[in-house]
C-alpha cells in the first residue's frame, strides 16, 4: 500500500510541475519534395574557352559541358508554439536538402542561398527562423530571425531569413507596418574578434498594403545603409559591380504593386526603383557615384473555363559601363522566387545544377561572380539586366490535371564590356525558351509535376569573340511534392 501511495504522489508531482507546459499548443506545417533532373549541357560552349577571370586574377580554361542527371530532395517544417492567446514562438528548419547519394559539402561559415544555415548544415538540418510573436492591443510585434523579401507579386521576391524587429497592424482592409533588419553585423563579437566599428549593413522598411475582394495594392519603402565594404580591398568589389574602392552606400527603394481581377481576367504589376549614392571612404580619392536602377513587371491571365492563356513582361535595367559616375543595374532584379522558365532564370535549376556559362565569362543574367542567380549588396537579385517576354496557354482537362505550354524570349538591356580588351559582347540576346509543364494533383496534399524545357541559346553567350559558337540546351524534370 505504501508503494501505491508513493507512486500516486510521484504522478501528482509530475502533473503539477508539467501543468504550465501542457498549456502550450504546438502547430506544425511544412512540405517535402523529391525530384529528378536531367540537364543536357552544363555549359553552352562548343569549343574550349580560355579567358581572364577577374575574380581569381588568372586565366581560366573551360571545356564544353557534358550532361548531368541526379535526384534531390528537401524537407521543410514550420512550428508554432502557442504559449498563450496572442503570444507564440515560431521556428522553421530545412532538413536533408541534398542530392541523393552525392558527396556532402565541406563544413564552412558562408551561408547557403536563402537560408540562415550553411550548405553543409542544410544537407543535414538548419534552422532558418526563430522569432517571438505577440499580438498586442495595437498590432503584431515580432522579433528574431524571420522571413523577408516577399512583397506584392512574386516578381522581385527572394524569400530569405533576416534578423529583424517588426511591428504591423491592420485597419479594416489596410495593413501598415515598419521594421528594421540587420543584414550584416561586423562589430567585434566573441566569434568575430577582428570586427570593425560602423561597418554594418542595416535595412529600414515601412509599408502600407490594401487587400480588397478583387483588388489589392501596396507600397513598400526601404532604406539601406551598406557599410560592410568600407574596408574591403578594392578588387573584392568588382564582382558587385562597384568601382574598385572602399565605399559606403546609401540607397532608397520604392516598391509599389497592384493586382486586380475583372471577370475572367487577372492582371498584376509591380515596380522597383532603387536610387542613392555610393561614397568613397577612408581617405580614398575618387568621385562618388549615383545608384539608379529600375525593375518593372506586368502579367495578365484570361481564364476561360478549362483553357487559360496570358503573358508576362519584365524589364530590369543593366549597368551602362560607359557611365563611370552611375551604377544602373545589378542590385535589384526578378528575385529567386520568380521562376518564369525551367532553364533561364530558374532558381531550382541554378541551385541544384549550377550556372550555365558561355564564353569569356558570359554568365547567365542574375550571375554574381560566376554564381547563377547570386546576391547583390542589397539582397538576392535573381534575373538582372534583361528585357523579358513570355506567352503561355494552358488546359485543365480535369480539376486535378493542369498542362501548360509557354514560349519566352529574353535579351540584355546592356552588353557587358570585357575588362581586358575593353570591347563589348558581340550580342545581347539571351535566347528563346519553350517549356511544357504538367501538374497532377494526386490527393489534396500530394502533387506530381513533370516538365520539359528547350533553350535556344542567344549570341550573348558568345562573349566578345565573333568566332565563338554556342550549343542549345534542354532540361527534363519531375517532382513529387507533399504538403502538410
């Protein structure tokens, strides 16, 4: 009997000490995908290419690319711990983001694309979000690492984690908010004892957003104070499109958007305009230069029952290298989330299969330092320096099946100048691409996609030599996606 009361008392103590913990509600959501990709050419060269690479200050030899085929996957889980009504803790992690059976990436400190973790960590497990969220009497207050870079339409979006403090509230159909984000911290810390004072890059944002029944519109304003390159050696800045020197950049960005649905017609548009100055610092002699960049997008879809059709148009200014006192491109773009094609400007293709280079360092649009769809000084940019147009038509034979055909054309706004010969690239056409994509919804939470893309490569990738010839390229992909 004594043992019985002892066990009962122990259970009572466990329940008493656990009472507060039991009040926590946990919500899970996420996704998993497994995909296979075949890419016919890993570059578009027909012959060997030897050129001077300014990023390594040496000659580089590139041979014509072969094909590649592999499977890859990713698990993403978002968890919300509801501590009390209106107060919660939100986390998100990615796990097993890797090509099946492939060699693991070596450990390092550079963050992976669109992540708070490194590539090696994402191939095992990496947390991207961890923030507190409180619904106060006047609005939401959030602090920690959370999502950033998504606004308006999908064009221009690069959803990446950012450490920030944010306040947002809603007045009827109008939402307003402000936040400040720490993009780069270079002050002295225990893990970075060689820190430099006042060399941080910070972001300050205010927005207003209206969402009605058939129309939505908004305006986002951002201010960047980018001081992370004030003490960086001159050559390191070339890859970012800046005149070699130590600089302090101050930039403003205006980002309006609008969406409307009128009967069967859906229309959306978005504009990005970045302007400001880049100033020479630390006693370096030179002329300050201006920042002036524009990105614009319009898309429309007509839904006629089982058949739908539409088009997309985008313009992103490129840098005119004849104007040394102004930087007109390279720092804003189409974003990583906007993937209008399977090959050109596609984040999955570039992340998993790599860049598709041409001759003389002619990297695809959006490339920074030879890495396709790279990041600029003010965040991830995706497609840059481009005129882009696409038409598409689709059919839904059943509610579960969607088949779409699209044709796209893209060309450079500005032809780059080779830094060795001081000559411009011989062409500005990125090429034509034809894509056929089918999506089948197996169940409410399980879908399967298969796609085929063929890229007619343009003369931009011939670089600055007339005799260079390029190969066309094609891609086959299939993808199984589970959401929960």
